[in-house]
C-alpha cells in the first residue's frame, strides 16, 4: 500500500468512528435477500400482469458472435412488442420519464422507443451475493451520507432506506475487477452532424470488487482509471488518471498529462459540474457513467419505486458500428432495446451551502442491478434542461449487467454527447494490473520512454 493509500485508510477509519451513522437493517430484513428479494435487493416476484417476470438466478444463455467480451445480442430472435412515439406517447405517459417524452417532442419524426419483452438479466458472481448480504447487516452511511463504513465487494445497501444509499449503490455497482476498452467520445450538433471529440484507450480497475479483498483491508478507493488519447491528432498522447474513493475530503484524485507541456500535473477540477474536456465540454464530468463522483453537493430524496420503460439488455446498441449506432440527433432507435422494469426514483436537489450548474436532478435506478438508466436535469426555474440515457449490456464473462456509454442531451442547445461509446471499439474483462500502472508517475515514465 502506498503512502497516500495508508493515509486514506487511516482517515476513513477515523471518519467511521465519528458522525451519525444509519444502522444497518435488521436480521429479519437481511433474511429476505435470496428469498422474497433477489440477492442484490430487487423484488424477486414479477408484477401483477406478468409484463415484468419473476427474477431467475440462472444466467441467460448467450450465443452468437461477440465484440470483445460483449455479445452482439442477448435475445436476437425477439421483435418489439410495440413502439412509443410522439403519436401515442400519452397512452404510455405513466411509464415514461420526462426526458423520454421531451425527446419525442423535440424529434417527432425520428425519436421513438421500441419496447421488447422484459428479461431480468442482472445476475452476479456468488461472492458478490455473499458480500451483499454481509453489507446489508453491516454497511452504514456516515457523516451525513458522505462516506461509508463496513462495506465491501457487493451492493452496499440492497434494502435502501434513503436516497443517498441508492446513489452509493450505483457508484459501487457490480463491475469486473479489471477492464480494458477502446472508446469514442462523440458530440452531436444541433444541425444533425456528428463529430469525434476524442478516441481513447482506457483501463479501469475496481478495487472494491477484488475477490481477495475485504472490508478490513480495502483502502476506500473503489475504482481507478487511466486512459490515453489516440485521436484527434492534436490531442494524441494526452492522458488522464482518476482515483475515486469514499474519502469525503478528497473523494477524487486526478492527474493529467499534456503533450505540449510534457509533464503530469494535478487536475483538481476534473469533477462535479466542470465541463468535460474529454468530450469537448459537451457534458459535465459527473454526468459520465450516468453519475460519476462524490454525492456531497446534493440532498438525495428517495421518492419510491415505479415501473418504467428503460433501455435494457442493449447489447446491439453497444456493438453496432458508429454509423449504425447514431441517427442525426440521438441514438438510432432501431438498435436500442427498451424494456419495462421496476426502478427506484431518486430526486437530487443542491444541498445547503453547495452549488451545481444543474440544481435539480431526477434519477431512475434499476432495482435489480442498481445501475442508473435515465436521468433528467432541471434548471433553477424547474424547467427540464438535460436528460441522459444509459444503455446497459449483458456480459456473460462476469456475469452481470454493465453500462457504457451514456448519452447526455442538452435539450436547449439541441446537442448530445455520447461518452465512452464502444461502437466500433472493444471491451475486454482482463486480469488485474499492478496499481502502480494507475499513477501519474507511470504515465510520465511511459511518455518519456
């Protein structure tokens, strides 16, 4: 463990002993995991009319070809049950987000959602189920929800009692130990054109999900990232390293390498509502992966659970070519699979004494996997301004439901940003790298070699 990690672990331990903590759920509720609830906390039963089936522990059988470790389709022979567009959206309004309706109204001739049969593919390795059950009995949100105690290797709060617990479930959602991928950050302009902001090779490591780790040995960092830019030519060689942790004082550490300066520098503003320079400023940094970063700038209200049409099992949307993936102003509807699922709705408003460019947000999280599926952002007058869609895909190698990319729409500017688009690229679950690979020093040494 390096010096910073030692300090971080000590700081986290001190925080765990201070501040108010919400008690973990009781033994009776813990016992519902794997019985009436799925091992990750979703309702095991289907809905009343059967349009949402009961959850099954058996992973889906996936055949056919794959792009890296992502199958091109999970249910290739299925056809849409029906489509929803501006012409018939009022019939389905109760199951649509504000953002989905706004896109239908903004692009009435091109945007629709194709609704397929629902498949609850959010499974996980057994060690994640085991850790999730331990977390239900021990994990606590402390310091006003700004940090966590006694959590590791599974969903922190499978039986959530507050909005901040749900956002921590998303931040610490199931991920492979280590991933290599190629991705493109694509910007769509108001005139329907599409431009490449950056093309990058990325590596992610999810320390929270190390199989050989534990709550006692975990240093508080839940994921670390490093990427290298390959296009466009004037950005080639730029790198960024990010470490995210539960430390409420310094939750994110970032280092940037700029070719022109030939040095690595700290990048403290790579967070929150800073425009994302990797995507030419077309989205905010905390909009990456649906929501990425520390939750301390918002107060989180758990609204409840509802049934909604959401992107799901969207392997085709992730694996088709770039030209097939996009229409003029949004993803190509023909390649995006939508399904009916139960979601947790969480409302975020800027916390007292804090600021954010988007003062109010409404998030929708999958009950089975805890990934964020949709987000709507509102301005100071309460007007819908931004909306995000995540296209979760099933990865049998894990197994589990993973997310990339996120499409962020600026409804006022009529633009979109597709962050970490895998179309025409690769996604591979790989062996862990030395954590020294994810440092500014390693980036500098490689650049100078």
